[in-house]
C-alpha cells in the first residue's frame, strides 16, 4: 500500500476531546456537509491507495447501524437516523479505486457488559458485521489501549476495569478476520501482520535511520499484543530487528494536524507540504507504511488549511518523482546471476516491476552497481528496492560519487527492503555514481532510481526563552525571514527577522523564508502560552526544577531517585506565577526525549489555583487520554476563569516508574 489515510470521527470531534468517556450523546454526530467522494479524490492526488475508517473508537459509539447495540449512528440526527458512515466510505472507495480498511476498538467505555464474556460475544458480532457488509477490506486495525485497564462510563458504573491484556479472545477474533477477509492484514501492538511504529509522529527508524520489517529474534510469541511502553520496546518497534523471526512491517500513523480527532485549537497546526514529504521519506522511504489521519470538523469536512497543504504535498510529490534521472543510463554490475542477463540483468532495475530483479550468484553476497548517466545531472534522492517476496536480504549499502578522478563515499544506508530512499546531505552534480551492496546471501534488487527534490525553502524554527525573547533560526543561510505576531500568514511585507525580539505574552508567532523574488517557503507557527519570566518553582526544592518553566520543551525535570525502590506516591508541583492573572487553561508538556520515554509521564492529575498560596480551590481533575501514544502538550480547559497567582499541580499517577517528569507547565489566560 505504502500510503493510505485514516479517518477518526465521532462525538469527540464536536467536544474537543481525544477519547470519549462512553456517555457522549449521539446527537453530537451530525456531519451535514460530509462528502466522502470529495475527500477520497483529494487523497488520491497525493498517491493515497486506501482509507482506514474508524468504525468504533474507545467511547464505544458505532459509526454504522449495528444490530449489537443502540449506541450507534442510527440514533444520531444525521440523515434522520438513516446514515451509515462506514457505508459512505465503502461506496466512495469502490467507485474511485482506494482500498477500504476498518478500525474497531476492542475497548468499549460505553458497554455495561465490558469485561464479561457477554461483551466478547457482542464484539465478535460487530466484527462479523463489518467483515461481511462492506466488501473486501485490506486491513483490520485493533488497538491495545489503554493497556492493562482503564476507566469508563460502562453503562453508568463510572469505574475502573482491569485485566485487559488477558481478557480479549484474540485467537477467535483473528479467526473471524481470516475466514471472512482472508486478504486483510491485521494490525495490533504488535502484529500479527503489521505493527505500530512506536510513535504517532509518522517516523520509522527515528534515530538510526533504519527500520527492519522483522521482529522477535528470540523467544516465543503467541500472536497476542504485548505491553509496549518501555523505551527498549519502543525502540524495537521503531527500528525492527535485523534477524527477527516474524515479518511484521511497521505502520507509521500520524495526523495532518497536532492530534487525530478534530480540535478547534489545532487550526494552526496543519503540517506543511515539506513536513509531509519529510515524513514520507521517514516512513515509505524506510520501507514502512505512511498512514495519515485527516481530521474532520463536526460538519464532516476538512479545514481549508488542510486541503491547501495536501494539494501542495501532491504538487511536491509530482515535481520530485515525475523525472527519473536514471533513464538512459548505462548500468554496470559487478556480477549477474549465472550471466543470465535476460532473467537477472540490470534491465530489471528500470522496468517498473517490483518483483523482477537484478540478482547475483549465490556465492556473491557483496556486489556493486556502477551507474553512468548520459550527461551530468543534479539529484539528491536515491531510491532502491529489493524483491521482498525473497525477503529483506541486504544488510547495508554505500553510495560513492566520482569526484576528481576517483570514487568518494557520500552516503550509506541499512534496511533496504520494500523501499529505501536515501536523501543526500547536498545536491549531487555528476554523471557517475556507484552503489555497493553487502548481504549474507545473494542480492535480489528490483529497482534503482534517481530523483531531485524541488528547491523548497526551509521552514524556520522558532524559539522563546523564559524572558520572552524570541529567536528564529534556519539550518542553512537564507535570503530573508519574515514573521508575524498577530496570527496572519507572513508575507514579503511582514517584519523581517534580524535579531531576537520581545514577545512576552501568549499568542502565536509565524515565520517563513523568502527569496529575493518574493517566493515564500514553508510557514512555521508556534503558539506560546503565558510568558514565564517572573515565574518560580516553590515546590519541589530540587536541582533542575526551572526546566519546567524555561519555555524549552527539549529540557525536562524529573524526581527520579535511584535509591527509591518504593511504589509511586502522589506528588505535587507548586508554581508562583509572579502576579495575579485570569487563568482559563493549564498546559502540561511531557518529556520529549529519545524513543518516546514515558517514565514519569503524568497520567492522573488534580489542578488547584490560589491567589495567596494559602487558600486553594480545585480547578480540574482528570486523566490525560492517550498520552502514552501521543506525547504532545496536554491542554486542561477549566470550567471557569480563576484569578490566580499560584498553581498547584498534584500528580496522582504516572505511566511508568515511581517518579514524575515534566518538560513544561504553562497557563493560558483570558483578557
């Protein structure tokens, strides 16, 4: 598939929440302007080959007229209760070519019977309906959330229920799929057919730029989900394992905006075409799946910024891959299997057939391919595929350029597999390159291509220090950076950035690079909370506490004590904000370090506010939903405005370990 899209739509889209509790009214589901065909046609422009539709999320609301529960779309006002959300997508996909996949959450926070055999029977009936009523499916997605257990409405019980890992009857659930949809691949955490990539940012091989399709080199695996929260496990999911026993490629799921469900506060977080291209290279370019969620408004449509970004991405993809510079090149291999060029020669590398291939003799496991172009060309992308029907055979490869009469190594890569796109650090202007391959067995390479990215302008990076001074940077020199502080898009007449400037209030700073002919690059938008220049931490008293209020998400504070072997006990952070302000929202940013480490990440919290630091009023209490998978700033919207100088953040539970960790604590105010 390589590229497909996800749609997550239910009451959450109207409530600005990520997960439903299970008691949200069906009246909230009324996508009056929804047009599946329009969205499918737009996605096809970027090369999307399928849609993964969320038929039921954790809140338990079924987006099709199921016979298993009254908590379904027939009870909504949409189309006078006659609508079928899943059916609309199935029809549009059949009509225009993309394949259809469905997501069915095992966790159901609505069902009173959840946790009993009765629910498992109902769940299998739901799965059977979906597998029989909507045609052929390319995938079925299940979900391990929320791990061992979670709270929910559960028919009015409003309680915590646990034992999830051993509860689900996965053997028989999978058997239903195998029988009714034999060509569908099954997603869970991980497998049995495809796996989660370990983040919801879209990046495979995030730190080592490698991602193998195989997992589990040792031990037994019963095809059931496994806990996936510790750093080493996330690393395994993200990179795979070279000598893994099971073929379970990764699906790189992410959202076009900051979060999967629609939130009004995410309007300025739409990813740019260039960012989408970077994710493409970090997913498809490492042989894994690109699965982008398209958030829809409560009316069932995409915001104009999202449409504009996808159209720009489609244009960027077309400009990049429409011309393959290897056309007409002379390809000189160091070896051809049995010297049978008709079957195994280098012509197979350019015939657009993923399963024909250049092969070497069994005894030749290291080989080279020299590429002589008809004339000098400028390119920066090298695409290589293996015939994965024969496995992921190559350990590594190196790229050499002909420079000043000799070969010079300029790049290397591992984990080729279904696709590997090497992005060179700089554009290469040459008529000759050499690829060297290293493997434990004979090679079976099905494609080699050369492409050039258009001259896209770099998206600048925006930073603010605790004192309110904002700086804007790029990795490479540029002609001009223009910025705005009123939320508007930067133009050539906007303020030109020359040095750090003061922005000691909440609001948004947007910036873009411009050329001398007024052409603009990608826009970066950063939403800043209340400035913290007069803030200080009262408690705890420990080295590093200022990391929580330094406006730098890359630093963080933790209370880890190597000598403390006890269970987690509630803890708290108290902040003096310097002056009394009208607080309407609290923001907690979890740690952002390598491999999505969730040790100490806050899950259960209470928020207290005070004017004098003596008399406290509880402003909020809750759980950060899906924070384990989505380590983005968590916004706690208060039910009223609190005039406060002091903030107390009580931590009642963390995801892992026995300490707390915080990248940033912030607030937003009202005028």
